[in-house]
C-alpha cells in the first residue's frame, strides 16, 4: 500500500505552515467536489474494473505476442501514462534484455516527439518485421501522432510489409480519421472511452495495451485503482489523500506557493512525476473560471529526481523563495539492491562500506526533507512500500481525484485544454493544412528584434 505523510505541511512542524482549521474551512467545498464525483462519475473513475475495457485489450493478446517490439506513436495524454508504466513496472534496462530474460514479452518504445533524431533512433532499434505500431490519438488529428504514423507506415510499405498486420489504432470509438481508416482498411482498433480525456486515460486501452505487451499485470493495476477510488471518495477528508493533496496545494497556492515540485527518490518512478506534471498543468492552468471570469490560475508543476537533483535543485528549494510545495516519493523496499564495497581504510568512506544503495538513497531522502522542513519549506511524502502494479494504479487514481478536487476548489474546468488549441492550429497553418490559411496572419510580430 501507499502511505501519505502530510506532517510536514502543518504548523508547528513548518513555520508558517498550514493550520488544521484552514483545511476544515475548505471542507464544505471538498465535500461538494466528492459529492459531484459520486453523482456524475467522471470517466476516469467509471472505467475502473470495467471488464469490457480490460477484455478488449486482452482479446488482442494472442496476436500481440507474435511480435517482438512494440512502438507507441502518440503524445501528451496518449503517451505519458505509457512511459510512466514502462519505467515504473519494468526494469530500467528492459529494452536491452534478450527475449528469454523478458519472459517472451515485448520491448516497448514510445515515440512521443517528432524530433527526427529521436524517431530515427527508435526505428533503428526495432526489428520492423516483428514490430507492432500502436497509434494512439483520441482526436485522430494530432499532428505529431499522425506524422509518426504516416512515417512508420511509409517505411513498412516500402519494405513490402502489410501495414494492416503491424498496426493497431487506439482512438475515439466513433469519430476521427483514425477510426475512419481503421473501418475502411480493417485495421485493428481499440477504443478510448469518450468520457475520458487524454491525461486521465492511462488506465484505459491507452495505457493498458502497451503495458500488457510487456507483461505488466493490468488487472492488478485496476485493483490498485479501485482501492484508491474507494479511499478518495471517502467523506472523511482527513482520511482521504486526494482531498488533502488538493486542499494543501490550493491553500498554499493562495499564499503564493505557485510551484508544485514532485521529486521521486527512485529512477523508476521519475516518470510518474512527468505524468503528474501534465495532469496538474493542463488540468488546473486555466484562464477562465467555470462562471466565465478571467482568473489565470494554475500552479506550475516541476519534476526533480532524488538524489540526482539534490546536486542541482535543492540549494534553490532550501534557500530560494518560499514559493513551492514539494512532494517526495519514497520507495521502502527496492526490487534490487547494490552492496557498497568495504574497501579503503579511510575514515571519510567508512560509513558507506558494507551498506546498501537503498539505505543511502533513503537516508538522503530523510536528510533532504528534514532540511527543507527546518527551513520552513512545506513538503509531503508519498511512500510506496514497493513498486508494483497495485501501488502504481493507486497512485494514478489518487492524483486524478486530487486534480478533480483541486479543479473544484479553483472553480475551473479541469477536463478541457483550450490553451493548447491555438498553437496546434498555427502549426496547421504553417504546414499548409487546408482551412487554416488565414491564421498565418497571427504569426506576424509587430516589431522584429533578432540578433
Ligand atoms: O490531455 C489531453 O487531452 C492532451 O494532452 C492529449 O492527450 C494530447 O494533446 C494528445 O491528443 P490526442 O490523443 O487527441 O492525439
């Protein structure tokens, strides 16, 4: 199970920290948010343990395991969950292991950029004859996903391979060009439930299919998700991690802490912070409130890695402006460990010899959070007893619920992303997509200053 330690956001542990009364003051609003989630179940909660979704993914199992490599072509919410699952739940050297050491499961790559160097390097690593490409796009119109699809298909066709045998689309059940092509050409296709937005879709077909390809237990992910759902709909907010995460961030935001750092002390969990970064930014960064007022709210999420970023960021977090709420992620029991050699007869190294790296990383986590506490910087901890499917599923749903509740507190719609649209449309204009010609005018600046 995951434990949440909120001790270091409150007074007297943190000077100028929160008072318990402040949480109690926002309790009625949180209650409303929870009631709303119960009455109008959001898609990301509805899909938990949905046997139709799990079944649709499992139906492709036999066919899937005829391949060796799996490449996701998607971006944003259609990729970050896949990356988080891959890194958290498979060894970090998974893609370099021989097939027997992978238990026959597939290597998984995620092409979530259109950087030609990056995409080429993925295409070079995979064995195209034994590769399945999973094009994930809810809209079916995102330039990056579609360009990578067309590039991959072009290569498959130029090699004389039948694209139908190498492609699976994951898209809207009815709309969009991917659905249309799938229907016309008989390409395998998985649904993205219409009531689940991209960044909330990791536990739908979006994340589950690539996870299953690499042997991740997708039922266990949903078991963890279910446990988190039960806990995060709990009316007793002092026993509800999502409610407390939302309340703490909201209250501190109103006191000028407009940055939310997530810092896992685990390389495998680093990508959970990446997933969180999108969830928190795109959901809560909004111009308008639900009643149409200009509010320009949003807390900037930042990711950091323990212990690596102690030597890059902690100086700032400790002594710089008190404008952050820091979330640590700690792992109690690592799957693998490394013994530190007892080699030199040197006093400065003596404390290390004969100990394990797991002891050191967790000592550094303790030391860092205590130092921050000492300097009055609010911080909370998410503690994994171990990294497994249950806990990762639990983490996802806890943070999805926290985001929904925070959206309610900020009185904004956490499920849309109008601020992404203009950039997308201007790209279409630059690339000459029909119907977007007039927008090219918007690209002109009044005065140039280029040196
Ligand atoms: O959270 C979101 O809705 C976005 O980040 C989308 O996932 C992202 O823009 C990709 O969209 P699509 O799946 O339509 O290609």
